[in-house]
C-alpha cells in the first residue's frame, strides 16, 4: 500500500474527507465502506473517482482487512464499483493499479473483468522509493453481459 499504517487521527481525517465528498456538485469522488452483509461490520473501504468528466473516465481501488482476504470480498467490492461506475455514473473507462508483486490484487481485478493494459515503471514514489504498478482497465462495453 502506498499509504498507512494509519493513526486514529489519519483515519478520522480520511472519514471527514469522504463525508465532505458527498457535498460536492458535481460529485466526483465516492469513498465507501466495505461491510459484512450479515453484521454490517466495516472490514475495508472501496472508492471510485472520476478523473475526467470530459472523457468519462476514472480510477477505483479497495482495501480489505487481512482477516477477510481470500473470501471473494475484494472481488465483490471491485465488481460493485465497476457496476456503479458504468450504470450510475455513466463512465466509459475505469482503471486500477496494483504493485506487480501483489498477485492477489491483480487476480481480483481480472476476476472483476478488467484487462491488464501495461506495466508502469517507476510510476510513483512510495515511502521514498520508486515503485512500479500494473495498470488494469475495463470499458463500458466490456462490462455488458
């Protein structure tokens, strides 16, 4: 992850920002809690962000507590973001990135219907070190049944 671990105050600030996004007009950032269906317990977060209203495109991401990895919940969250992006936000293209070594996240993106577009070399600096990313995307017509 390029962020974290977070302090309690970091988390509170993230939640304040996520709530503030709801007031934007037009709204372009959607940061959502990932909860267990049965109990409502928060186990992660997922978000989709419109980066270009002209091109109807943006990115998405998710994080799930490690205790819930391997249960299909990240894939369910990714599929939900994609459906929301295309059906509600009327986006044309959605992309996501993950580290090349994060094979589980790459597999989640593939299971959600995304295709790998490329390997971005030294895409960003994380904790003082340049890191690569794999970029995945899906187009609105790819997501149709």
